[in-house]
């Protein structure tokens, strides 16, 4: 640190009136990014870009920030406890303080993260962890212009592929991807039609006319399928290259779905090449057909481009406790009503017993379709006690299914407004780009 009072062994941080003394060596590797940047300041101008004011005589740096919030953050970075919200302080204000000092939401305790997510959903508030002017500071460093340009280009490419509403190029790319998904789905559905399969069989030779053949042939459907797979593969590879964190990229659910949708095609091609026209192809036919049908996962790729599907996924992620609670309700009711229905319909009178309720697992099917008010009519109670139990089962199913629905509904509305707000924010940047 070349700027500051010469010979001073420590510096003083004045945060909202609270003073903290730190040694110069500790300042160099301090966990808070804004504080550690003071070590690299070489002029008063650099210092004032980091803090609000500076007293050279006392070697004191002034920050016009919340003192209590900084105290909690300082205890956390020093290893004294876990990071939680300060009492009597708004969650959004505390999160704003965290971003200012260089922390992220992941540093919070899990319970506080949920509180922050709920509060941000209620107010539709979003923060960016990237500090304004960071690229400008990188460009000011020796040799940093090329690095900043490279990072800016990678960020632009990443948003183009990850955020369909971030730019005009992203919207065009998303539209092309949606077209490929629709075409692939149409071809997949049409290939199961009897007329389509008969026409494809007529175009093949007699030796290739096997109903187990699932590899891509020379017919137009095979060519279209290969083109779609090529586009999806190239898109996935580019998104992997420009991603910030490769491990995090692989763990994302949508990327896993992309891999599950693309991999079966190449596996089926390799199996067809290796088996050729041998009898082994018939033994591999079931596997090939299963792999071919896994292409239906492509339709989930539309979640990247439609807010509705994104809202559904985000709602399921945030309401997994309510979903688990709903499943527990259903399982408990199934266990009770299936046992009672099996006893009333089959266990009491063996001579006039209902064969459809011969076992509790068989009765579970009747319970689930009754509780969900589907009622296929394939099995039903014939005794009076069994019919009374059936009525109670239907009413109980309506009540049990309705209990957690309110929580899920409110979460769905919040997630929808949150994603819609983010989409509108990107749309404003698209409009500015179009006007420019």
C-alpha cells in the first residue's frame, strides 16, 4: 500500500461512526473485497473510489454505511459465528450492505436465504453483485484492457445464450432454438404414426425392414433429426465454454436435461453402427426405442424461453416442503382407506367378496383415483359400507389436496411476477440497443 501516512502500521476504518483498527498486512488479504482494495490504492483518487472520505493525518477511512450491519459482517469474516441478518433491520437493506462490502447471498445462513428470497419476491427487488465501474478499474490496470474486453465479450455471449430477452441476438437465437425444438417434436410424434412407419419401411431394403430398428436412417426424418441434434449439441457446447463456473453449469437441472436429450441419439447411432444388420439388433431394439423416446425431454428446453415454464420450475423449487407435505397427506390417506376398503369389500364376506379389492395394493389404485376425483370406473365398491367409505374418501381427498394449494398458489404468483420483472428489465436494455 503506497498511499497513506508513512510509517503507520495500521489503518482505521470508520463505518457509520464505529471505528475499527486493522494492520496493513491484514488489510492486504482481508476477506471483504472493498476493504482489501484499499491496499492497492496509489493515490487519493483511488481511495475515494473505494470509500467516501479519507483523513491522511490520522490514516482513517470513512464509509457512510450502516455500522451495525458492518459489525455483523466483520464478526462473520473473522470466523466468529455465522452470517445472519441484523436485528431490527430490513433484509433488503442488510443484503445491500453485503453487496457493498463484497459478500453474496450464499454467505447467509439457509434460513436467512429463504427470508431474503421471500422478501425479494414480495417487492420484486433485484441486486447485481457486479459493482459498477469494475470493468473500468480493470482497464486502468497495466494489461487489463485486453482482459476486460475478453470478460466483457464472454459475459455478452453468456447472456446471449442464457437470457433470451437480454439482446436482439439473444431473442433471435432463442427463436431459432424454439423452432428446432418444435420441428424435432413434430418429427418424433409423426414417426410413431402407422402410415409414417409403413412409408419408411417401404423406402428401406428388405434386410433393413426390422421393426426394432431405431437408428437414424437415410429417410428425411433421420436427416431432420441429425440437423436438430447438431444444433442442440453446438448450443450446449458454446454455453459450456462461455459459462463462468463449469461445475455449476453441469449441476444445473436444465443442463442435465439437455444432456439427457442429446446423449441418447449418439448412443443409438453407435449401437446401430456396432450391431449393423446382425441379429443383435433385435436384442438391442428395445433399448434403442427407449433411447429414441428420451428425445421427449427436448420439450423441457422451452423452459429457457418461456416465463410460464420457468415459473413452474421455480415454484416447485421453492415449495418443495409443501409438495412433500401434500404427498405425505396422500400417502397416509391411501394407507388408511385402502386397508379399510379391502376389509369391507373382500375381507368380511368371502362368498360375495369384490375381487377387485383382493389386496391392499390393488385397493390403493382405487383410493388414489377417488381422492383425485378422477374415477375411471374400472373398479368400484359394491357393498353399502364400501360405498359410504368411498364417499368419505372422495371428500377427504378434496380437503387434503386443497390444504397446501394456497401456499403453492401464492408462491407461484410471486415467482411469476419476479421472472416477469426480470424479463422487463432485460427488455428495456433490448429497446435501448435497438434505438442505438
